[in-house]
C-alpha cells in the first residue's frame, strides 16, 4: 500500500523547488534551525530514527508535525530523486498541502 500519489508528486515538486531536505543529517539540520515545517518518514525507517525525529521535532518547545508514510524509501526516492528514510518539508504551503492529504489534525506552526 502506498500513500496518495498526489503526496509523492508534491514531494517531487517540493524537491524541485528546493524546499526539501532529504536524509538524516539534512532533515535534523532543518529541524534544529527551525526551517522544517513537517517531517516525513518512510514505512521502512527504523524505530530508532523515528524516535530521534520525534525527539528533535518536540525539543525545546518545538511542535513540528511528523508522520510515518505508507511509502518505502524506494518509493520516496522515485518521487524525489534521492532515496532516504526521512525528509523535511521546509515550506509552509507544501507542508499544509501534505498534511491535508494525510488527513491529519496537525497545523503548521509559523
């Protein structure tokens, strides 16, 4: 089962727009510098990575939403051109659109 194809398409557009951080170090850097608006993890990401992202997105009063997708690293890689288990969306508009597609109650903090 994969996520909505629109979500994967949005990930690709986000990457082309330069608003996506792919991979552990890049995503953590975006979170720590308060650039990230949303973090997404692949379905085959490790439990250790999931806990680390959760800890980082909630550290020091931050409330950056994060979600585990149904998509694998391979599927995210096909959409973005970079195979990674975690990505951060660094644009409020893209983040809101993706949260809407994920049918979540999270709101993007400005």
